[in-house]
C-alpha cells in the first residue's frame, strides 16, 4: 500500500474552509481506506478573502476533520491579472522548498498526486517525485493552453502557445500516470499528434463527481424558503453558477425571449452572482424579458435544496472545440444528484445525458434550437420525471466513494 499520499492543488485552500471539493472528498475517502493524505495548497484563497496567515513562515499546517493541509506562503492578488501569474510562480517555487522541508520533518510520501488548474503544479510534482524517487501522478482538470486557445484568449500558432504545448507534452511524457477528468483524454493526445511519444495506457479517466451523502445532508439541513421555487403555476428552469462573461448568460436571455412568446408558464431562475448580473438585469428590463428572475448569490450548502425543487436544471456555458472530449463540470454532477431532468444548451462527446437517458441536449448552441429542446422537455411531465429518476441513478456512478476506488487502483499500480 502506498499509504502516504501528497495531494497538490494550488486552489484547494477553499476546500479547507468549505469542507468540500474534489480533493477534500478524495482525502476523506482515503482515510476511510487506511491511507494518509496531506493536501498542499496556497495560503491565498482564489475564491474569497479567506486567506491563511503563515505568519511569515514558508508554510503553515492546519487540519480539518482529520485531513492535514499544508499552506504554502504566496502573495495576495485579486482577479486574473499579472499578480495572479506572480502568485502561480510563487506557489511553484514555494512547493519545491516546502516539499523538502516538510519531508525532512515528517518523512517522504509514497506518491504525489499533482493537480492542475495551471501546469506549474504538475511540473513541481514531477521534479520533487524524481528527487524523492517516487511516482508522480499528474491530474489534468484544465487543458493549458488548449482551453485558452478554445476560448479565443490565445492564438494557437503564437510563440507563447507553442511553448505551452511543448510544456504540456513534457508533462505527459514525464508523469508516471496522467488522470484526465474528461473521458476523451486519450483522443485529445491522439488529436495533438503525440500518441507516438506518449504511452496512451498511462492516460486514465476519473471524472469530477458528487459526494451524495453530503449533498443529501445539505438538502435536508439547509432547506431554503423560496416562493418562486414553490410556485407550482410555473415550470421553473434553474441555472446555478457564476454570472460572468465566460458563462455567456446573455445567451439564456435570448432563449427566454423566444420562449415567452409561446409559453408563459416556463421561466428561468438564475442563482448566482458576478460582474455581469446588473447588466443582464437591465437588459431584461429594457427588452421586457419577464420570464427570467435573478435570485442572487446563495450559500453552496443551500444549492441542493434549490436544484431538487426545479422542473429541470440547465447546464450552460459557451460551447467550444473541447466539448468533443466530454464534460466534467462540478455542478453537472450536483444536477444529477438532484434527481431532476437536465437540459444542456450544447452537445458533448461521451455524453452522460445520452448514456443514462437523464436529460436533453441541443445539437447546436443556437437560441432557437435550445428553445426547441426546452419546449420538448416541458411538454411531457412523466418523461421529465423519468429522466430525473435516471439522473439520480447516474449520480451514484460519480459518487466520490466510487471515484476514490478508481484513484486508489491507479496509485497502487503506477
């Protein structure tokens, strides 16, 4: 048994405060199976102002629910500007020093699980693992630079993109195993033309998922009183998530305008906050879009009670070329656990909705097409209910108890 597992995730700081999230749940289940996980993350919190004070030291240690966290001292920043890049580099450099210092006091790990978002964490994992003479598993949850290219923020043929692609390939070659959260990860390697240089057998798939017990407990303990959700005169379609440019919620307003011409009983409830919320609310007023209600931000613990009371839940973000490799948004699996029909505004490869017959997806991300599938989903209540039941069954395939067993198998065979 490779008992001592170091999990590296720059942005796991929020998991310490939320007591939830992918690596928190992996660690929780590791402990149940007799493993000793330690999560390494930044002292700064990307998602809120809840930072961890290292008191000027290189790192600080704290535990929550018997899960040890090591917080690497990193500089504060806001937003996605240059200071965030400095923070990434600082975390990378700090990891190298912290790993050696922490191992000197507590012993070396048996394996490192280094997880993106950004690739520097993976590079650090490979370097330290080589020094410790142990395996490194690289977990890729965001394709750099492919995702940046797909969203139009970086030209594929630019010098920076070419350098990043070479770095990405180096990671896949040097890692002992590579976990991708999309089912089509191997196909991505093939499409990049790297399959002659990278052993496809070491490319594994572990999706994002949901901790069903936690979801159900939050659903019961943090029930929200909401007159809009409880109004049975409407078929409420729920979107829960950020309201930023990248989420392209203006598209849902386009869909809503079409729907309100033909059906006054279908409406959209949007839960979340972001810098585009006010602009979209003003647009609804200016264009007389009356079937969209912005509900504002709610605590994560209250999301389950919202999702389970919708008519259907909507998965939406800007469709890109990455969709063909599958999907793995965290909230998608919460939607499954809610046991309601799922409506997706675009189609992906390796479709979970199709595999489990638990929802409907538009063949193309076009307002008319999405409106059409919404009408289809809402016209047959019994069919929508069956799809919801199928969604709940599907959720158990992505429960973190099951996903952790997959991870353990990779760890023990790497």
